[in-house]
């Protein structure tokens, strides 16, 4: 015998399905709201990249710029680009060649 406070499995299932549909529709709505922000962020990042590339072109010669561009990866653009910006700000326009170590690490 079932009391009035107990619900059937079918009722539980219906309630779960309604909840699932509500969550799914809110997820779709959030994606729609985020799309313009994503586009705006992407455009801003492209503009920043162009500005940093033009800065690098004005500071470094073509060979150095192509070497920097080859180091840029899609996975780490901010760290590499930020490093290039710091190099441009702290540049004293000289190069140092460090000789290769020949010897033993122990005495």
C-alpha cells in the first residue's frame, strides 16, 4: 500500500526528465549569450597579436622575427608573446655567445 507522500518511479523519472530538459535549455541559452563575447575576445586577441608583431618588426630584424614566429604555438601564445614584449622593452641591442662547456662536472 502506497501513502500519499510516496511517488512512483514513473513520477520520479518524469521529474528527472523535466529537470534534464530545463538544464539542457539553459545550457543552450548560455552558449548563445557567450558567443558574442567569444567573438569579441578573439578579435581583441588578434589585434593584440598584430600590435606585438609590429613591435617585434620595429625592434628586431626579419630573421629574428621569423625565428620568434616559428616559436609561437597555439597552445602557449600568451607566454611566448609576453616574453617577446619583455625582450623588446629590455633590449640593449647586443648579443652574447656563450661557449659550449668542455670538461667534467666533478673535480
